[in-house]
């Protein structure tokens, strides 16, 4: 179950970081980022985004291996803390929090049943009765959880931003949740990407729309350098390391 969650998160991150392109640079234009090509603007967006101490990533991407559309809303920072939710195929929701070296997760019944489709009804009922609506915790360094825990580290998520050679072309001005932006268009074979970069304040990446045959998606980035609301859940928490070891 945690491996499936990891796959969904990593696929979303991969789509987010698809910034390489093959278009030649176009003429430099006026207006926001006057005198800069799309590729040069993309470079500024990559640096600003990579320098952020924290951000929130929200949106969805298609992943048939994970059950269809994956929805996620995750805040994360460079300390490795994170907090948010995810859903796969629109079937239920899982909450995830990582604080220090501990990973907390809570699943609703619909999510657990969707992840137990290959199990018998008796087994699925047992899992639901045991875990639905209850917080669990496990060591973030455990073999079966350290990968998903590493996703909570913003440095890890943004690692692929390094050494980007973008051939983006400038598009129209737009807004993302009220923030002025400029669009950049990328091509990679038949795949198409539209990047939205803030034109006021730091040139953060605000949105990525991926139009690909295998992994179409739409992800929005907000809450740059804001505190991540990652706190250990209160009340009873099931310790998976002790109770199921």
C-alpha cells in the first residue's frame, strides 16, 4: 500500500520536473521579463524554485498503474517535513505527515478498499476495521518507507531541476490563483508542456500543465517559503513497527 503511494508521488514529481525542451530560442520580447527568451525565463524559474525552503504542490496526473488519476496536495520543506493528502483514481484519500524521522499516515475506508482489490473480502474487511480513519506511524528510515519519506524532502524533489537546458518559447500572460504569470511552451517530441512563471516578486514556477500520451497532468505550486503544517497527530496512533513487526 505504501509502495503504491510512493509510485503515485514520484510520478507526480517527475511530471513536475519535465522542464527539458527541444525548441530553439525565440526573439526576445517586451513586457514582463523584457529582453529575455523563454529559455532564459525558465532558467530563472528553475533557480528561484530550487532556492525555496518550502512549497506546496497540488494537482493531478494520470497514472494507469496506480489506478488512473492521482490527486495530491502536499506541503514540503528542505528539512524533510511534509503534510498533505493524496488519492488514486478518485477512490478515497490518504493523509500523510512526516516529522523528523517518523512517517504518519491515515487512510479512509474507500482508499483501503481500493488498495485491497486483489485481496479477499475477509482480508479487506480486516484491513478496514484495523486501519480506516486511524493514524499509523512508522520509522521514516525503514526499508519500506524511506523512499516515500525521502519524497518529503524538497531538495530531493527538486534535484532534477539542476542542469536544465530549456528551449521554452514565450507565451501569453496569465494568472494562477490571482498571481500574474507568463506562460512558457515546451515541446519534447509529441509531448507538450506549459509552464506558468510568476511575473511579480521572485520568478517562481506557479503551474505546470503536461499534455502527454502517458502522463498528462496539471500541478500548481503555492506557499513558497511558508511554514509546513507538519505536526505529529494527537491521540492514539498505531505503531506499525511495534504492532506488526
